[in-house]
């Protein structure tokens, strides 16, 4: 049997999102989900009667509600249907996409609706993160996503001035993208001539990681509908289906790094990209892909991870940034939606990446649509224990 061979092709046929904000006081969780479900069904020209299975995911630890899908059912319409609940940390949204793809590709279901959501105002994210791990064996993740290690390593490798300017250029570039997306949470209106001021005045968090570099937390929901090839071709009359070519999931225990001493092991991002591209014959990801929606929790991590995901060497990732090749009109636009830095409803964040990439492939992204044709898209998710999900989306079934 061929490795990773699908029984049948699967397409994204419907996408629905709420607007994202720090507080959605006018909706409870079920109402918020219902809004996104209705948008996705309308987008796919379907009703809940057409849906065979529902996949639900959020970080229930953060809202502190056990088995939230039991309550959310009144908003997501899953009554009487097969339903799965998935939580894999920060990668929950992308794991939902992988699961939905596998459920349809397996032949078990023809149409699957996946829901990623978070209403972080109703819980305590920091309390959840800092108390979820053993304080001895997993001490490294007690601080959650706050770490200045990557900034320190980049400054040592590329020099303080260049590294700091690159991190701030990335942050401002992403904000400019977010300002074109009416659903994005943080749209700050940053300008490049503010870079020096922001580097010096933004409140420090850890080392050279400052508040301006870091994502915040958001409330909102994202829904995607997946269909078999036969169903997708019947359904997609007003917009083309977006095909899921392949995806890969890689993670390791945080304490594994202890075995390597001071030598940095191969990152899960690099491993995932190398394996995924090898088995799909992708020689040059920068040339092949037209857009990359990357899970970018901070500007420093984003810069470092671009090198890993795109299999670049030396300072190639910095040069691409400095030359404007990651802008909307560049060679490989990064996060036209504004990415995680702009919008972070954690259970949905990693689903926003393929959802937004699919909108780019369809040409339906609105104000943040890339000008050129988008035929090949890349999307990633990230979570604790260096859990990486990487997936490829295609406009045509020609692979």
C-alpha cells in the first residue's frame, strides 16, 4: 500500500467565521458557534440535514467547562448526528481539519462539518497553561508561550540591530495585512517609521520579547465543511472547491531536549516540512507555494520558523523579509489575514490558517486577497510540546 494514499480526494466546500474580538459580550458560546455554522452552511449551499458528522474542538481547560460540546450542540446542530470532540492544545484547529479530512477520505462520511472555537474572556488562559503540567518534569512549559530564547538566539546569530529590526518589520508587515481583514481582532495601524520607537517603548515580557511582538487572546469561532470529491463537484457552483492534498503532524515531548545538551535538535517544523515536501515532490517551497498562512504566536518565533518551514539556510529568511518578498505583493505572502498575531481564539486559531488559505485559493478573501492567482497554499498549526501540523491546499486536482 502506498504511503499516505487517500481512498478518495477531499475538498473544503464551506467556510464560516465570526468577527474576532477580546470580548464578545453579546453572545454566549453556543450562539457564537451558531453564527459561524450558519455562515459556513450558506457558503456551501447546504443545510444541517446534509451534514453526516460534526467534529468539535476548543481548549476546554481555558473556559473551564467540561465536555463543552454537550452544551454547544444547541448552537452547532449536531443533535442526532455522529460527533467527535478533539483537543490537542494550540493545534486543536488544525487537528480538526486533519480529522475531518481523514473521516471523509476514509469513506466513512461524505460531508463533515468541523468547528473550532474559544471564548477566552470566560476563563483563565494563563491559569490553565501554568497548571496543566508537572512542575518538575515539564518545568519548561510552565510559562506557556512566553519565552525570550528565540530572540536571544537570533541576536547572537545575526547581530542585535539586524535581528531586532527584522522582528519589528515582520510585526508591522503583519499588522498591515490585518488592517485589510475586517474580521481580524488586533488592527493597530502600525507604520514602518514607528519601528525604532516600538523597539524601545513597548513593555518588555521576557528578554527581548516585548508586548508588541506577542499575540493576544481573542474570542470567536471558525467552521469549515469538507466533502468527498463527488459531493464537492456537485456542491461548488458559485466558488471552486479547495482540495486538501496532504498534511502531516509531528510533535515531541518537551523534556526530550534534555537529551541533546546544548545542541539544538531538528525542529518539528523543519522535520514536518522536509517529510511533507519530499513525499509530494516539492523541491523549492518558496517558488512552489503562492501563500503561507503560518501559526505565528510572536514575531520572533515567526521569523525563526519561516527558515524551518521553508527549508532555508543562513539568513535567506531575513533577506526575503527585508526585500519585501513576504508582503502581499511579494514572492510568497505570509499571513494575508494577519495571522495569530492579529487573531488568536486558541481552539480555532490553527483552523483559521487553512480556512484563510482556502479563501485565498478561491479568490474570496476580500480586502486581503493576494493580487496574483493562488494555486498552491501552505498552512500550519502549532501547540505545546512543539506540536506541528502542516498541510497543503490546492486549486486543482493535478498532483
